[in-house]
């Protein structure tokens, strides 16, 4: 079983559109792999909008902790408010007794717990979101939803990937296709961990090129082979050339260039992968070529 993760250095590069197209191509009769799908962009899960999954089961995700003050024990000394660096603790108001903790503002550092002289503060687990197992028209899909202002998304990404891998092993699937999060932070590290191949979706803009460099450094740091495809490659040829030159110097394969194509937007509005919505569109043809090269690289990885 192999893991392919699709990443981007910044949001909005078309990463999910590429992942949805790959999911469609994996469902065809002549597909080289049977795949389990995982949407690891838990902060903004969008793959389900294209795959129209039916939820089979869901469970709460318990994230970080928040502080809670026992009003009966609290002596209102104010030390907790002084040591809280997140302004999450407010002094008593006439209608309430004792200091109050804003669970959204609380970072769970527990500094107030250690400083309280009467041990009136305790830490409590909180539900930070949900994760789902669904069945889509292109195969099993694991995805998640993180609550507003919640953190620990790296932990949730790991959980989503773990569940996808377990199902893949139990049902003898060949591949776990991961639609990863953008950037280079904790969620990306969790998504890259254990991957056999990373496909970086870049766009030829100043920020796109800069952030592509950073995500390639991340994959290199964790020893994950990476390839690059360029989306909207014809909107800024100079930027496209810069990406190709950089990848050539670093020995990184550029497996394809996707032209700017309004058909992608039309397919998105209809909730379909562009390869299904319009198989003869320029973007669909480019995506099929990129998929063929990705398959070849995955098979080489398998041989190794």
C-alpha cells in the first residue's frame, strides 16, 4: 500500500481540484490502483464538496484542554488573571461569583493551574471537531471538520490519515490518496509523514513560487520524494519558467502544466471533477497526463 499526498505551498492553487480529478481517474475500470481517499485539509475541508459523499459514521474529536475555575474554592486573589498571557481570564462581575475563563481564548497552557494558591483551577478536555467515514462515488473517504477557533489540526490530520490507512490495510487497497493542507505548518507535517510520494501543486505567481520553495524544503526534510505540477501555467509565463528552472536545478520533476481553463470552475459549480465534467477540456487532458506520470513514479517507488 502506498500513500500519495497532494500539497501546495499556499491556499487556492487548485490542489483539491487535482485531488478530485485523481479520485475520479482512480475509479475507472482500468485504474492501476484501488484507493482510499483522505481529506487532510481539516481547517477547510473541500474535497467532499466535489465527491458528494454519504456519511457512514462520525465521531467527536477531542482536542486540547481549557481551564475551569471552581467558584466555591476561588478566593478571587487575581493571580490567575495576572499569569494568563492570552487574556482568557476575566475578574468577577456583579452577577457572577469568582473569576471566569473564556474557553475560546484559553490556550490550554495550564499556567493558571500551577499558580493558583488554593488549587481552584482544573483542566478539562474539549470537543474540537468531528471526523467522518463516508462512502463517495469514487471510493471510501475520510474527512473531518474542525470547530471554530480550535487548534490541534495536526493531531486531527494524523487521525484522519490513520483511519484511512487502517481501512486500506483491512480491505487490501493499494493506495491512500491524501488531499493535504496548504502551507508548511503542523498539519502539513502530519500529512507528509509516512507518504511515499508528494505532488506539489504550484502556481506561477510571486507568492506561489516562494511558497512552493518552502513546501519542497519540508518534503525534502522528511525524505519524501516530490514532484511538481504547475496550475494556470499560461497566465504568467515568466513565473512558470522560474518554477521549471528551479526544479531543474534541484533535480525535481515537473510532471505537467495545467492551462487556465474556465471549465474547471464550471465543473466545481456542478460538484464534479473536471475530468468527468468535460473529459476533452484542456485542463482534463493535462490532468490525465499528470496522473499517468504520477502512476509511473508510484510504481517505481513500489519497485524500490
